C-alpha cells in the first residue's frame, strides 16, 4: 500500500529536479523525491541505531580482557607486597 503526499517546492528546487530527470538520473521528479526521502530516512535509521549502540556502551562498557588480567595481576602483586610487609592482614 502507498500514500500520496502533496508537497510544494521552490521554483529552483523544481528546476533542479527537472534537470535530474532530463539527465536520465531519475525517470520522474516523483522518483527523485522518493529516492531523496528514502535516503534521508535510512540515514536517520542508522543515526538512531548508532545512538542506541553508544547508549548501550555507556550503560555497559566493553571490558578489555588483557587489561582486566593486568589489573588482577597488579592487585595480586600489591596484596603480596602488603602481606610481606605486614606479615599478613
């Protein structure tokens, strides 16, 4: 199913659309407008997906296994050093 939507464009925009049709880029002004709207909507969809991905990373940051292992090893080294100094906790 489709919906017809009436829109008005400036003379300059209408002329540019006509040039696109005359050059063979589009078969009609309606096709050119449809392609432009579809391109815009796809860009908006991708922008929203990007925002959702970024929000997910802000809520649950990715962990770096190598960094986690290094931090765990450093914490163990500190604990051993403190145990050696204090004779245990």
